[in-house]
């Protein structure tokens, strides 16, 4: 991952792009390894889960958290609809 991030940084710099390390987060889905992701000397924050296109992506690659959230939102909708 670190090597790929370094390649992205170098190629982006060629066209004037820069990676903002403070805004960059990483998540390793479906693996128990906790390799530290860095860019240069700066550490990239590791996330346990995040929301992407209204779906919750979690480190364990399970969908139970996403399903629970969707059910809760639907319950609120149906109660307000009555």
C-alpha cells in the first residue's frame, strides 16, 4: 500500500496535484493485518468504517452495520408517514 501511495504521489506531482495527508484516510477491508500506511514521514489515519455512497464500509467487510442503519432509517420514515 505504501508503494502504491508513493507512486500516486509522484505521478500526481507530475501534473501539479498534491495529496493532502491530513484529509487522507485508509481502511484495510477483509484483512487482519494492520500495516501502518505512510506518505513520506507522515502517517495516514486508519479507519474502522466509513460511509461511501450511503453505504457503510467496515474493516471486517461485513454489511450488518449498514443493514442496521438502513432499517433504523426506514423505521423513522414509516413512523412519520403514518
